C-alpha cells in the first residue's frame, strides 16, 4: 500500500478480456485503495466499463480520449 492515499486512477484497465475471477480480484484490489475517482478509457471495454460503473457508482466515469477531468 502506498504511503499516501490514491485519489484518482485514470486510464485503460485492459479488463475487456478479463475472466470474472480476474475482474473480481481487480475490483477487490481497487477497493483496498479507497479511490475517489476511477476514470477508465476505451481499453477497459464497454461491458467491463459498465460493470465498473455498477460497482463504483458515482466514483466511476468512462473517460475516452480527450476527456477533461477537473479537480476542485
């Protein structure tokens, strides 16, 4: 675990071809970091992006190329 909290993860998760077991393990690992924002790009895949949106709710956003994310 890092010394400081991880607020945001941005990028492709490459989960499009992940098995359900691999996806669940990834979600568990992400929950351990208590991230506030997960911005996944096209490499995540639409189906797994939808799965992440269900799991992370308001903390998730799909972020295709060109997406601007503003932090207050």
